[in-house]
């Protein structure tokens, strides 16, 4: 009888351990098949990061990134909105190939209604081979018409995780270039991973003509060179007379809301400052309301 009692106690303990393990695995942020971890039901709900007309920055795709559902399966991602003041923008995306792995991005561009315009596969990216002290890079360079495709998303193909690319060892390349004996070294292999580090470079090649429309039904403001934010001093001539159109006002209002909603407070404050320098009324009220409703 005592033996049966011990067996029952052991069985109950095992069941409790199994339940705890199951609960933990369901909450594991790396379990990308868990439906409850998907951030959004559609693209319009994605956390869009508002970009400047010219900037360079680095982000890390990791378990803290939002998780979305795509055609190839679930993937951690980053989503971006190009500035309304840009007409065309050149974008360079570089994925760092470090420690034998890298984030192999896929790119989706979307129109104003969040419809997919184009999907760029991994074939669009090229490998920039590194040197002895410089790791290789996985890179793509493209231009977007901001009026047609103001949004783009970076994610990875869940079906290709585990695939790999083998590159010639830098020492081999160096030896061949110098005509020296090829050393006995192993060529490095890099595996597709769901996490990684990405560098983005945004350069506006032309501004929207919305700032240059006729003077009719518009407010005209002279922008002094010393008061222009550094983000646009390299693009707008010192003598430019900026005309504040209703669409420009709409751009700043929406951009401030986007920035506050996505916890980009410093960017929202910068946009507020730019709007005030352009003589746009109501920008401060939009900023305060966005903060209060966050």
C-alpha cells in the first residue's frame, strides 16, 4: 500500500513538472509558431518607424522585435515609413555577417493603402566580401518613389532558416592576389538566422514638389538658413521660400502622431520644431494630444 502511495505521488509530481514546462514553452518569445505572439492582424497595424529624409542607423532584429505573419511563415521584422517630404529616396540595407550567421532579409514595399507593391527575394541582395579585419556583408541598394511606395518591411523567409553560404577565406584571397602559396584554412560558412544586425542608409534624391506649389490659398514663410534643422540643411537652398500647403501640414501632423505612437519622442519633438519654424499652426496641440492619448 505504501509503495502504491509513493508511485501516485511521483506521478503527480511529473504531471506538475510537465504542465509547468508546457506553460513556459508557450510563452517563449522564440517560439515563432505561437499565434498569440503575432503583433498585428494586418499591415496597417504594424509599428511603423518614421524615417528622416537623410539618415543612417543600425537596428537589431531579436526576440524583442515585433513578430509578424508572412506568406512564408512567421518572422521577426522591422517596418518603416518614408518621409512625406521626399519624392524619391535611395535606400541601402546591409546585414552584418558575424560569428557564422546573419539575418537574410526579404523586402516588401507597400502603397499608401498598405497593399503589397513588390517583394524582393534574397536574390536581390549581393555579398560584399570582407577582409581579414572586415566581416562580409549582405547588401541591397534600391530607390523608391515615395508617392507610390511610402512603406517597406524587412523580414526573413522562415523556410530558409538553416541554409548557409560558404565564402572564400580572406587569407586565401590575399595569397592569390599576391601570388603566394594558398594557406590551409577552412572557408567560413554563414547560416541564415532569424536574428541579426542591420544598417540602413536613407538618402533623399529629390524633394516632394508639394513645397513648391503656387502661392494661391497658401501661407508663405521665409525660412532663415540658421534656423533650418540640420536634417534638411544639406538639401534645401538657403534662399528657398517654403510655402506651407495643407498637405505639408497634414504630413507633419501625421508624422508627429506616428512618432509618438511608436515611442520615438525625440523624433516627434524634432518634427514639432520643424513645423513651428515653417509657421504651421496646431503642431504643438497635435503633439500634446498624441502624448496624452499614447
